């Protein structure tokens, strides 16, 4: 391992990709956990859970911007970019597994599993340690990285970041909308009017609502009315993970 030079921009972009992968797959698509869904005091507060997920994604965007900043200038692709990105991807999952799952206990890979430790260990081995080993082996190879690899990794990270910013929408079912803390009922009604929706029901906080919204409605306009997350139907991502 001595003497191996790691491409730092690609390493940081790999960390960002790992975080976005976690958010897209586990938070949005599989809906297995929120960032702090393992904390009993907060597990029933959907508005707070979504806020924490948003802060997590913001942190990953910060890592993305740092990686892109370090890419400036010439010669950044000389050390192996793919290997460094794999190391960063795996490093994220190791840190998340050790710190978030075991030391802090703020969530598990699959909160509802009968044996969550098995999911934690399996996820850490496959996406964490295996990725690091594969990336380090790649970084030790004397062959130069193909031209443009770092830029391609950056585009992947940017694309995954963009996916986390949009709702996961499927046909049918209500649209679940979470509003920022402090949003009053008048603002929520104005948001519904902006997309020709009817209010259906809300949770105890009054900040997470089910909207009856036309399929062709401009859902993005809800973000102009203090919405912080929007999702529709069974694939409504983090928003529909907790039922109203």
C-alpha cells in the first residue's frame, strides 16, 4: 500500500456518490430508513425526519462541491480516478455502518428487519470493505487512468445529486407534501391552490399533508410555497415512508 497516490478529487466524489446512493436506494426507493429513524424520541416526527434527510443530502452536495473544486487545474486525472472513487464510495459505507449504525444507533440499514445486524454487516462488507479493496487494488495498478475518467465520475455524482432533489413519482395515489417548520395553514392552502389540489388529511404536526393533485399538475410549484419534500403514490420516497 506504501507509495500509492490517491486522486483526492475522485476520492471525495466517491464519498458523495456513496452518500447519494444511500439516500436514493435506502431512503427513497426501498424506504428502509430515515437518517435518524432509529432514535425513539424523533421516530414519530415525520417533519423532523425529512428535515434531517435534507441536511444529510446537503452535506453530500457539499462534498460534491469540494470534489469539483479540487478538480480545477491540470493533471488531476493522472492518479487513478476510478480506484479512488471506489475507495471513497466504500469509505462512506464503512463510516456510516460503524458510526451511524453501531456507535450512534441513529438508524440501521433495514430498521424493520428481524435481525438488523445481518443487514448492517452484509451492507458493510459488500458496499464498504469490498469496494475499498477493489478500489485500492485498482489504484496500485501502474496503468494510467483513461482520459476524462475523473470528469465522468463527477457527472455521475452530479446526476445522483440531482435525483435526490426531485420527488420519486408514480401514477396514482395521493401526493404527500411536507412543509417547512413554521408554515401556517394559509400558506398550505395557497400551495394547494397553486397546483389545483384539494387537501385530504394531515399528520399531528400539521406540516405533512396528503394532496389530491392532478397528474399533470406542476408539482415543482409547491417548492415555491415552503414545501421541503414532495412525493406521490407507493414510490413517494422518504415522504411516504411514514404513513399519515
